[in-house]
C-alpha cells in the first residue's frame, strides 16, 4: 500500500504553514501549499491532492467556503478535509463539519496526533474509493447482464412467440421479462385448425429457469405444426427436459388442446394451480386440477400423459394462471391465495372484464404493481373466425411426387400407442399441390381416423356424448377399450392422380368395425345440436367429394388442386 | 431459516428439520444437512413442522435429496406438513415420489 499522499496545506500564517509543511514532508508526504481559501481551491483544481489541511480563518476566502467548494468539486470521491483551528467553542467546530470538514485539529500542532489523523483519514479515503470502484464494477456487471438478458430475450421471443398468442380468442398477461421469472406461455395452431396452449413455470429464477424454456418451446411448436397429439408432445417434452435439466429443476405446466370443430378441450396439468373451464351459459367453473408431477421429473417410462377432456360451447373460456397469482403477498406477508381468487370469480359479472378484475384485486391486495404474474384465457370460438396461417415448409417443393398410391393398415397393437396422422400428413405434404390445403387435409384425416378408431374399431356410440356426464363416460370408455384392444384395424388407401393442370388425391379409409347407418347419422346431425358427431358435416364441407360405403364401414374423400390457381 | 439434521440412535435414519421459510435461501444448508454426515442412512425424514413456507425451489431441493438417497429406491418421508405445505405438495403431486405424513 502506497502511504505517500499529496497533501494540500491552506494556512495564511506563513510560520504555521512552514511548520506544518516540514512535519508533513518528514512523514513522507508530498506537500502543496496555499495562503488563503481561493488559492486552496485553485491548487485543488490543479493538483488534485488526496487530503486537505485547512485553516478556518483566512483572508480573501475563509476555510469554510473553500471546504464547501472543494467538496463540491471532489464529487463522490472522498477528499478528507481536516480543519486547523484555534477555535474552541462548540459552535465553531460544528461549522467546520457542516462546511464539509471531516475532522479538526487544534492548534498548536501535535505531530503524533496529526500523523494519526492523516492515517485515519487515508483509511476512510481508501474505503470510499474501494466502495466506489466496487459500485461501478457492479453497475457495469449489471448493465452487462441486462444487456445479455435483452439479447437472450430477443432470441427467446423469436422462438417462444412464433405461435399465435395474438389470436383474437386469447387474452394473456405476462410481465415483459417473465421468461426470467421462469414463466412461459406458448400457443400454436394445429394443422387441423385447433389450438395448443401451454402455460409453464420453471423452478427457480433467472437464466437457469429461462434456459429450459427454449427446448420446450421448440418441441411444442415443431410437434404441434406437424400434427402430433398433446400426449405425444407431453412425452417428448418430459423426456427432453428430464434429459437436459439438472435434478431439482423442472417445469410445472398446464397444456391445453382446443378443438373448435369438436368443441372440446383436452387438459393436462402437472404442478400448476387449478385452471378453470368457465361455462358461460350456466356460469359454472370447472376446476382443472393438477393430476401429474411436473414436466422433467419422471423418467419417460414412468411418465403419465393421461389428459382430461371437457366439452365446451361457443363463448366458453379456459382460464389458466401461474402460482405467482396465488403467491402474491401483501405488506403483512399474507398470500393472495385461492379463496381470494375465487371471490373475484364469484363477483365477476362480465366475463370480458375478469382479467382486469383479477389485476385490480392483485394490486389492491399487494399495494403496488404486479410483475411476476402469468395468466391466460382462451375462448372457444368458431374455427372460421380465426386467421389460419399457412403451413410452413422448409423445402422448395419442386421435386413433388405426383403419381403414386399407397396403402397402410394399422393394427390393434399399433392403434394402441401410435398416432399415424403426423406420418400420413408428412407424406401427403410432399405433394406441392396439396400444401395449400394442408389444414383442411389434416382436419379431414383426423376426423376420418378418429371416426374409424372410436366408432369403428372400438365400437363407441357417438350418441353417448349427448350431455356432459355422457361425454366424460365416452372418453373413459375410449381409454379403457383402447387399452384392452387386441384385434382390429384401420386402413388408409392413398391414391395420387396427376391431371391436366393439377392433380387429385383420393383417400379411402376402412375399419374393422360393424359399420353404421350413414343416412341416419347425417340426418341426426342436421337436426340435433348435440355434442356428438360433428365430424361428418365437417368432412363434407372440407372435401370436394365424400362418399360412404353403404354398410358404413368405409369412406372415400377427394381433394383436387389446379396448378394455375 | 434454520436447518438441523439428527441421526437416529441406530444410525439407520436421518431426520432433517426445517424451520421458517424453505426456499432457495435454504439451498446450501439443506444440502449440507445430508451431505456433511459421516454415515449412510437407509431412510430420511424431512420434518416440516416449523416450516412456514415452501416454494418451487424447495420442491427442487427435495428432488435433489431424493436423487442423493437413491432416486426411485429412496425412502423419504415428509412429516408434520401443515395445510399450506400439504397443498403445495399436492399440486405438484409429490405424493407420487415421497411419503407424506
């Protein structure tokens, strides 16, 4: 440590000035001198001394004024000022300190005390310098960190917000840097026109929490776009997070699969607070309870992808929230909690205002603005009312295969655990001309397949779904029968035919079931507003031609395209 | 926040007692409570009697303990959970991984 300081002596008495100078230079310091306050200030400007010994009473400018000016010029750095004074009454000494003095030394000078005071002041000066240096370092680091977060967030936004959070039927609230709270909200259109939504909450805060969000978002969007089901996406996400996240880091999440055509929502909740399906007609709110461990905890072999299915009507809403809402605390450290949330629900009269009412309740409770809360509300609307983005393709489509046929038979063991739709869709979308109709194609394939599987192979009667309890029964039964399935098949025959200016696709689907009365089902659909059998009408609307075999065990649909179009 | 751990007299069981908030601030102390012991317990008991609050990073820490204690073969009981703590454990379905008493 360099103990040599440069010390400014401001003293109008020449004898005192010389005495002090000699004491101080003998102690090894560099000496600067001034004979009044004005000179002292000028000398300070010129030489930037480390410490000032200041006589209180001087001509031209006294020590008090000089001390004030020097302290002002020194800014944040500590330049200790020791007043030299023969004044003894308390009031005068207080004036020294008020003018910015750090200490005083009574005349006549005692060199031992002078030396000790200079050393003590030097320690303070160094402490202050260290504090400033560390403060600046922390500020630089913090700025660096914020900058990194901005860049990371920009990258993250590209990945996470590539979906359809801005669709008119979605309302959400998320703090701008929610990703660094570990919160994640994703939404994407399925090729069939429905929607997948994910609200997630990673353990912890900051970068470790944000880091798992990227692969999760990639899997969610990639697989949704390719037509994979919610269960398949869940399995993949869980396996991926389990593989890459350290033990103890996981993601509480609720996933939704909304089918606007079929008017159902499929729900999987692992570790998030209850969400709700709000039925507008009755005002009823069905809780969507967490039934699973969070994502990234269980090995793939132990993972449970079982979803619950609820029927919805037009205008019904699904509401999800992160635990930040319930864990909002007030100054007395009470939590907002579920009962207060339920009170807000109960008091709500206009569903459209619910969001604002929750926000108001939270800020009233907390007493200040809220920044770590995520909420989302999705409304069931007519599929046609939503803008459907075209499917995205990576290749040019120039090498389009045009003249081929293929048949597939998926048998019991396969039907139990394999979803053939993404596979078939991918194959068909190799055909350039079909890409524009990719969404319709997928919707139709999905309907045909679930009809063949559920009503054909599994022998489920769609009339079961005439009311909500029957609806639940239907899906329980579907799960049970599928698990026990040991025979049966669904066949797809695909036929691609080139035509003069385009082409045509014929899809035939057959199943091993007993068939159904086509006329009767179509008739029932025209008349009844039931929860069942919306599929056939949809197929008719979306395809150019659709015909059912007389025995109801097979169906044939056609799509065609025109290159000039 | 104070975390103490106490072996049973036969050295088969380690009881970890968590007082106050069980959150990320308890991270190091919680790890120390089962890593800095000179025997290998067969069973672990996490006593949450005086735990006032438990957040998701505490759940992560419990998973770390479970991993340390042998993963799927770990024998860990969470005892004396109050209603709030029990609710948080229930939402995360931790009863599938721990014995909650």
